[in-house]
C-alpha cells in the first residue's frame, strides 16, 4: 500500500521533493527520451512484399522486348462545323514520345485497336477501345496511349486536332 501511494504521488507529481539528483533529472527528461525514440520506431517497416530480388537486367530487357506489341497507326483530320477554309498545306502529327506498352499476356492472337485524338497541344485526348482482347492488357494500353506526346498536325501553319487509330498485336 505504501509503495502504491508513493508511485501514485510520484507519477502525479505530488511528492517531487523526494526526487533528488539523477532521479529528478530523469523524471524531468523522460518525455525527451520518448520523443527521441519515436522516429526510430517509425523507420522500422514490415519488409513483407517490399523485398526486391536481384534480376539480370539484359535478360529482363530481352523478355520485355519479346512481349512488345507490333503497331500500325493511321491519322485523319477531325472535321469541325466552323471550318470555313480547306487546308492548302497539311502536315500530319509527328510522334515525339510513344513508348510501347508492356503486355502481361503472350497470346499470339492478341489484337487491340485504339482510337484517340491528338489535340492542338500535342497530348492524346479521349482514347477509346475499338477492338478489345478482354484482358488487363486493355487497361495497360489505354494508360500508355494517354502518356503519348505528339507535335500536332498543322493546317496552313496552324495546329489542329487529328484523329488517330492504332492497332496493337502480338508478334
């Protein structure tokens, strides 16, 4: 009972006169020690699922290149109702960045067709699946096409929107 009373008085700070020397210093500095150890516990992470195994880079690159799709592209002008004049000088869009999507599926009959608009800013807008494989590759291809960048098509020296169609197929 006396030990419990002493503990409660010390914890509540009622009898601080009994604490002297090192005991008093430790009693006043314990919050600093606790705050100093929090970052150490925060940096400890669960390593399950975060472990990366060493992979031979050339072998991985060769495997990814074998999965790279074959593609062909077509472009056509987007007709506007407010267009008064015809284009005398036309220039198709020029691909600046068009990386190949990486397929998970190695099905040789894989065929996916995408339609999109190359805007006046050179970005791809409104990608739409025309033919689908029904796999997760559709999602991968749409995300890849959204990231493509072009130099926009020109009509009489003015950037204009152009519709593009791309067909992806396995080799």
